């Protein structure tokens, strides 16, 4: 099982801007399923159903290369 990232969208949104949806991506930014998930829970469930270990963002502006920005779901 490899890690995938549950990313809140839109990426790089300003402080106070709402999250519109979540995506599940590989480290390179490619989506695992091509879907926009309405909730973080839906994105996590989709990743687990495909056999991945999802990581969720701990900060607003993320970097997939920085482990401090992510926690296991």
C-alpha cells in the first residue's frame, strides 16, 4: 500500500476562503480516481477502498514533500 494525499481544493486559496471539494492524489499530483469529493470523509473512503493509505492536510497551504504538512487518516 502506498500513500496518497487528500487535498482540499482550491489549492493555495486565501485565508478565509471556503473549501469547495477534496481530491485524492499521488505525490506527483495525479488524481487516483479523477473525482471531486464533496467531503474529506468521502475522499478518505475512496482512497482506502482502492487499497491506499490516505494522508490528510494539517496546514492550509501544503507541500507533498513536507511530512509536517500531513497526518494519517
